[in-house]
């Protein structure tokens, strides 16, 4: 399959309607274990409805994945209907009989499912034991492929022949020796075939010898398994509500929704936070709302130990259950496998709630380029491990010939790599010849998986042949930075600027390093002159250690900056935002956007900040983190980015999700008093509370290690200085080595059903700021 047009990274290439869409475990009522509903509990005004599970009444259709009500009397009168601003008009109502174990949104969906499962008693028992047993070690796409293969095999043997299916098998090389049963080694396939053969009445006029053989059944299974089965995640209607509506509610609406949600999500009423008794009820309410919204948006985030600490077991289990995994049988998607694919499949929901399969670009794709998919989940491992996975899909002895496998095989054999400049496909040189874009895709994938040294090596190979490719130069600098060598990355960015001065990403980083990281000696200055001419004495040794070697806060009586200086910094920022095009920025940090303004763009603020950095901040951080780690007087601490953030309860940004910074160290400085606002502060998951220095005070911490976020500001405005720092030769831990990451259409951002995909505004593929949990 080739791209019919040019597409950009994150763009939907094409939508496909699956022929069958079934949950991972079709024999279970729901992963949330929906209880039976008694009609007596369904009263429009009954307050007791809030004590029953929301998932008693809401579910996803077990055939198409649409949201629906499941009532015994067809009335939309349940606890979930009382959720403020819950969109009921797009939800289908269906009846669930007293003895039903599964729900469907329409009679057609039930007919489709019944047709698939129109097997004999023994075949049904086989699939029930395979798919319905929660202790089974199976229940993956192989089992779903076996179910679909059995369905198609039954229709063929009963004479219900699909011409398209015959055409597909006729052109399939797997069917070249249909009568050879010796190669079928999977006991499940053989057992399933034997049961099917014993229960299906054969059509008289079909080729019995050919079509009833085990090898024919196996060829159907292999064709479906290799080409037509896709795993997608469909969000539960309650999950959609949490993701899209919760943070838009008023204070009263949010409190009302929590009264309903607390049965299934106890964390909404939890007092797990250490500071729950010392902050206002409204701040705690919005903190929990932000936390639940973030957790329900990213299943992988729930694996984060620090996030799990602040969510109770039932809430974590319930949120995980909302991510309903479906397998789609979609024969129209026929793409080659690649270990460095350029597309991914995702569930896509239209306005009517119907689910399609979206083919999404992982990077920019030119018209006419071959589209590829990965047929295995874990593509992070080496070539031998990947081939083992691929053998389970394509059969024993399968050897992948994708760009990545060819490259790694050549490295193992010690052969030369040749970089091709054009798009010619000369078969005589193909094996050891690569287009530079193919190597860049491999390097970008390595960056996404945290393999920075591998990425750097690939970028360097490209640049040896094409030294002026701006995107590759910029990416190589990023790989060196993430590997922990800040000084080397800055040197490379300067060299890249000489070659590509017009590249936006390169020029931005050179401007920032020229602005912040001058060769100035840190001087401990105890005296600060105020606006009225008076002086304030600073004591840089007065701070509290919250987490040894990781988190510190200045004491209330020992501010880093005087109140007059804080006011001046705010005035500079607001004045600059008023005069500059676009005002306060909201898109500089791609993964976790903040409402901010860069310090290096405001000359008087930059001059003051650099003096502050040299005379006070670096010496203080040296005392906190130890000179053996950050250099004498903190001189090895370099600024990668610095900006003033504004939180505004009256319509601007209220909070910042939990995340880790892409830095080795970070710090925030409070610019206005807590009397100006309610809420705010840096919530640290490991502490289970928010920390907030007094005006002019500073919080400093290992930004790459500690999960943290901006606590909601529910009244007034809060201003802070934020800076991301690097200590050269100290490895950034924002991407822990060994963490399994699945392919994603955007770096550091997991997309969900119904969420529009956005591209990085800088088009550079790297965040340089935040790493979501």
C-alpha cells in the first residue's frame, strides 16, 4: 500500500471501517465487571442511585464499541445521567435481559456477533476456555485471529463463499501447499480445526479434500494473523466525560460530580495527601480533578510508581478497566511489516459514536511512499529478539528485511553502510544502501525509546555524507544533550548554526545559550538593594531539605529575592507580554504547555536574571546539592530554558499536570505572595503534598526524577520563575533505560480515541521541557 498523498506527522492517512470489532475478551460482560441492574433502583430522583456503580448502567457495545446505556426498563434514569454536563444525546439505549451476559447497541450488532459465534456446542466450549478464562495465558491477537479464522472457515465449508476472500487466498503464498499438514505445530490450531470439522456440515459441491484440510484452515489463520488483525483501545463513556468535561465544570458542578464518581473512584474523596487538612477544600477538589483527569488519559502513566502512590487501588483498577481493548478484523488494511514503521493504527470515533480504524502517520510521508506497520508490540529490543516475536506472527524461519534489520545485520557482519542521496531502488546495491531519511527515522525512534547514543551514531552517519541537513544537525544536538553532555551539545549547536543559520530550532537554542550561559564567576552576594535604597540581607544557608539530595525549599525568613525585585520582574513580564505579538505564550512546551514568557526575550529581565543566577541561585544550589555534584559555587549548572509562568484562576492556565522535566535540575522562584491567590505551589508526588516558598523564595529539585506538577490556582494570579538546568556529564533520567514504550504518533504524548492529533509547532520532534508520566 502506497501513500496517495503527502501527509504530515500525526495526520490521519485514511479511515477504515472494520468488518468485525470485538473486545479482547468477548465472553466477559465488561472489564469493569458490570453488575446486574434491578429496575427498582432506577428512579429519576432517588439519591440512592449515587451509591451504585456508574458502570452498572454504562458500557461499550461488544460488537462495535459504541457507548450505550444498559437498563432493564430502557429508561435513562441512572446515577450517571445525573453527572453535570454529561452528554446523553449521543448515547444509545438498549435492553439487557435478566439472563444476558453481554450488551449490544443494536439488533444488527447482536446479529453480527451471533453470526460470528454460530458454532456448535464443543466449539463454543473451546473458545470459552480460550478467551473466557481470566487465568488463561492466551487472550491476545492470536486468539482473536483463530476466532475469525474459524468463522470464515465455517462459512467457506458451508458454501457461504466470499469472492474477495477467495481472491485473497488465491494470491497468498501461504496457500501454495494446502495439503501439507505436517507444518502445523500449534496445538490450539489443530484442536480448534478438529472440533470445527466434527461439527460443521460440509456443502456437497465444494472441494472437500482441499478446503477441509488442516493446512487450508491454517492458511486462513496465518493470512488473518499476518495482515488483518489490529489491536485498538476504545475509551469508556465515563472516561470520555472525565477527560473532556471535568476540568470545565464550575466549583459546585465538580463537587456534585465527585459525589457520584466517588463510588467507583474513591480517590476523588481520598485524604491520601499529607496537606489535605491545611489547604482549602476547593483547592483539594481541583487538585483531585486534575489528577483523575490525567490518570484516565494515559493507561501507561498508571505504571508510574510515584503516581500510583497517590491513587488508591480501586481507583487505579477502575481507571485501567476503562481502557477497553478491542481487536478489529480489517482486511482492507494490507501493509508490510517494518521494525521502523511509518504508520500506526488507532481507534477513531466520529460524531455519531461509530468506531473506525485510523491509519496515522508516525512522521512526514511523501506521496507514493510505501506505508508500513509494526506487527509486533516491542520493537525496542535487538534484532534477534524482534525476529523471535516475528516468527510467532509469520512462522518459523521468518527473517525481516526492513531498513532497520538490514542496518543492524550489516553492523553485526562488519560491512560498510552506504548513504543514498536519491530515491532510486537499485536492487544491486539495495542490501547495504540506505536513503538518509530512513536512517533518520531509525534515529528518531531510538530517541523516543531513550537510546540516545544509538540515535547520535545514526545522526552522525547521515551528517558524514550530508553535513548541512538542518533537522539532522538539530536532532544530533538533542541526542547529545539527553545523553548528559550539556557542554558538548551546546558546542554542536553553535557549529550547526554556522552551517544552518536559518533553521528555527537551531537558532533558538543558540540564542538561549548565548543569553544565559556566559562565563561569569558565581559571587556570593549577601546584600540586596531594595527599590527605596534599603538593603536586605540574604542567608543562602537557610533552607529545608525535603528529600535528601533531591528536593529543597528556602525558609520563609530567608528569601532569595526581595519583594521589590519580585514586583519588578512581574512588571517586566506583563509589559513585554502586552507589547509583543501573541502576548503570553502557550505552546513553547509541547508535552505540558504553560502560559509563560521566555526570560531571554526581555533584555532588562534577562540582565537581572543572569546576575541573580551567578550571585545567588548557583551558590545556593551548590550548598543544597553539593559542590562535588554541581561544581564549586554551582558553576557547572547551566540554564537550558528559563521563563516566567502565570497561573490565572479567572480564565487562564490554572494548573500543570504531573510530569518530569527534561533537565537534571529544576527550580522555581515565587514572585508574588500567597495572599494574592488561593492554591498554587509545586505538588511533589513523593511528598504527597504541595510545597510553596514564601514570596522571593525558591524550590529546587531533581526535575528528571521527581514527579511533580503545578497545584491548581482557584482564586487570583500566581507568578513564578521556572528554569530547567543541566549539570554537564550528569545523565538526564527523563527516559529511564529499559522502560517499555509503545509506538506513538507523537513523541512523549499518548493519543486517545476521539482526540485530535497535533503536530509539534517547532516540527523538530523533541519537547525540551516536560516528560509526562
